[in-house]
C-alpha cells in the first residue's frame, strides 16, 4: 500500500517523471495554447528539453540572416529578425508531433501568425516563429521555462505569472481593468493545408481541464498557474469554498461533484466544481471535518491535490527532497513584511489559516536548515517559526497577531516562495491579560509559540528562550499542553476555588520548564478562555506533536478521597503514562505531599481518545478534599507538580 501511494503521489507532484518515461530523450512539442487575453501563449508538450550534461549546437542567424554563426546552448534560445518583424524561439532536444503548422491569430493587436516546425534533426530542434505587426512589439516578448513548461508573454498588462505568480491572495489578484480580447486562431497544417478554427481556452492564468481520483484524494489538472483565494468556511465547518482566480473551466467539468477518497473511513468529503464567473472557478468542499482537508499545489503550479491532512503528512511526495538555500525577512517603507525562502529544487506546498496563524507546509522539504533560519530570526521581530512535522515535511508558521496577510508569490520553477504581510495599524488596542510563558527577553533568543484558539477571540502568545550554552534537545521536539476547562467551563469547584485556574497555572509552569530545554511548547489556552474539546484535539492534530499532555484536578462527592492519577487510552500512550506517572507519583512526592498513588488508569476521556499523538491526562489531586485543595493552591506545590511533569516529559523525549 505504501509503495502504491508513493507511486501515485510522485506521479501527481512530479509530472515530468511520467513524461520522461514516455519520451526519455526528447521534449515532444504538441500544440500552442492560445489565451484569449492577447497577452500570453503556452507551448504545450511532454518531457523535458534540458540536458544538463550535454551541449546542443544551434545555428543562430544574424539580423541579415546571412550568418552561419553557431551558439553552444543547453536551454532555449530566443532572437529577433526584421523584414518582417519576427520573434523566434529554438527549443533544443525537441521533436514536433505531427506536421509543421501555422496559426493565424484573430483579434490580436500584436501577433499576425505563429509557425512551428522541426528546424533540424541531430540535434533535434523545434523552432517557433512569431510574426509581428511592428518592430515596437518585439520588446514585449519574453519567454520563460523550467524545462517542461514554456510560456511566452507578449502583453505588458499581464500578471507575470511566468516569473512570479500570486498563488494565494486574500481577495483575488485579477486585473479588473483589463478585458479579454477573445483572441483565437486558425490552424493550418502545412503538409495538406487542412485548417481548424481554434477556440481560445484560457483567460490569462489557468485552465482547469481534468479531474482524477486516486485512493486518497482528488487531482485537479490544468494548464497555466494556479492562484487561489483563502478558503472560506461555513460556521459549522461543514462547507469550504476555494476560489481559483483568473481561471477558466472546461465545460465537461461544470457543476460536477466528486467524492474525495480517504483512508479515514469515518470521514466523507465531496468536491463540486463550477464556473463562478467568466474568470473564476469555485471549488466547494462539503463534509463533516473539512478543517482536516488540504489543497496541495504541485511544483509546476498546474495541479491541485485535495486530500485529508493525515494522508499528506504520512505520505512521501518525492524521494528527492528539497533543501533551503536561504531565508530573508525584510520590511518595506510601506509597512509590508516580506519573508523569502529559496530552495535548491522545486517544492510542493499547501497553505491554510487556523487559530490566528498563517501556515505554509512544504511537503518535500526534509532539512529546513535550522542554522540559517535562526540567523534570519535575529534580523526581524516577526515571530515566524519553522517546525519539522515529519521526516520529509516542514511547516512555517507566521502568527497574525500584528500582521494582515497580503499575498504569496512563488517562482515558476517553484524554487522560491515569497510571503507578504501588511502591518496592522498601530492604534489597534493590545489584548488584555496577555500572559508570556517566560519573561526572559534575550535579544538572541529563539522563539516558541503558545497557542490560543481563534474562537476565544484571543491571540497567540510568545515566549523568548534564553541563549543556549550547549545543545539539550532537538528543536524539532514538540509538546502540546492542555490546561483543562477554562472560560465558562470552570471545571470542578471546591471551597470557592476553580479547577480551571489551577490547571492553567501548573501548565504554564510546565511550559516554562520545557522551553528552557529547547522544546517547542503549544498550549490549548494561555488564559481564562473557553475551548471546546474538539478544538483542543483538532489543534493538537494540526501541530502533530510528539506528545499531548492534558492537566486536570480531580473531584468527587466523597470529600475524603485524595491522591494522584494518570490516565491514558491508546496503546501507544501507555509507556508515556507510566513514565510521567513514575515521576509525578514518586515515593518522594507522595511522602512530601501527604497523598497517595491512585495508579495509571485506562480511560476513554475525549481528548486522549481523539488526539493522534501519544496522549495522557493527569489528575493532580482532589479539589473536593479540603486538606489536599489547600496544598494544591500553594505556589510551592504547583512548582513541585510542574517539575515532576516536566521531568517525565523530558525523559520521554530523551533529553540528556
């Protein structure tokens, strides 16, 4: 099953693998794809013309065409010719499918015709010649390629998605003032003079033409560059809408609904595709747990994979993972913050927003270059975070506390991603009762995040970690701490004291101790706010931590009950429960606290049943017992409890 999944995903993400298998030694040129905007043309084909270890000799005519000069190239060559005015593209290592042909363009203000022919064999070169209306048009032509996608831009008003395209925007990035010219073409095959009227299929950016299923998701394929707006969710999270900008839809896909396959047997999702406007496509996802689904963009920007996040996290997208070459964070004079990441090879990614965070997951990035990342952090006050969420995937998290999202760009070769944020107005009132997990404010510190759910109308908190003197634990270790109850849910009450208060105080102490050991700590709440059980588990599952620890205080109608307990439910959580309980309920602590060990208990509490990481729930003592309650609400006892919990966690994480 794993090999089957791996094969399917590699086919989707690295489309060129399949293409190369079909024509390993050449790029097969198919047809032109005419955009009706009169601004861009795609040269369609299969394979990859680039030969990194070989040289191809291509004759390059001079302006007078009398020269027989030769140029050594391993990439596309372009040049111009006068009388008549022509823009020429030579594609090396390429073979033309079918006969040479001519496209007579209709309603184009720049191009008269385009000719495609097999210019030479051995070496194989396909030549594409654009005949223009006037010499001034020549300066408008630019050709971009990553070896398998060839884009010719000749309209100055086009969004330059060939170099950089906005793949994610808050409200769309269409040029509202540019109208499509309805540019078409008449195709003539030179060997038999047969003609064919071509209907333009695109509107400047993306044409969605095919949908297919594999065992764990949907693959949406097209031509161009995918750009989409942030997903909008219904109040009950049972419907999500994603708008593709500057996109047109094949008529055969209009209003089609597809089941989204998933190995999660209890979860069902359905995707409906429709033309929203003449330049937008609407993807409507319906189901019960839509926050668990992701839209993954392929490296060439032409395919979208819709799947459950558990499949994405646990599936290898490419056997050849990317590396980070550089990071850069800068602020512009206009108040924008721009975060650039440059990779050594094409990446596949998905983006989403949740709990006042902006997330971008790079799904074929093994090593995020922690040293470079930390160096970048020293140059900015933006608390961006990098987390390794699996062996070949890295998540970048940018908190939206002080920023509004602006847009995201990606290079056409998918080796560079740029995220842009706008500073929020300075007169935005600061959140009341913000609590920092640690008060150490070292300028050279690393940054951790404490989570507060969006539904609570609170923000993400930060803590600064002291500069390390020696390594203690990999920064990839992640722990979710869950202070039970909160807000309108007080938990148990004893002697006028609330369980929710004690749970939070101890959790913050544990977080501080773990942070000092270089562990990434996340809290389901950091102040007195209401958080549903579902929100707690959903957040933990998004973080994909090493462990999840829920902290509670016990209560019963029998006022003489006392003692400490540790609960687990899943088999993979038993060893965690045993280890932490051995520290928490040690003979030394039991004697000092004058309490008793009530054991490690298998219990079906919601949070330890629905979290995917090894999970436990700790009962610190009984708030209903007068004597134990008085001790539990002392700073000394809370500090001791936190020490023992942290000690157990660190030993489980194998901190030396």
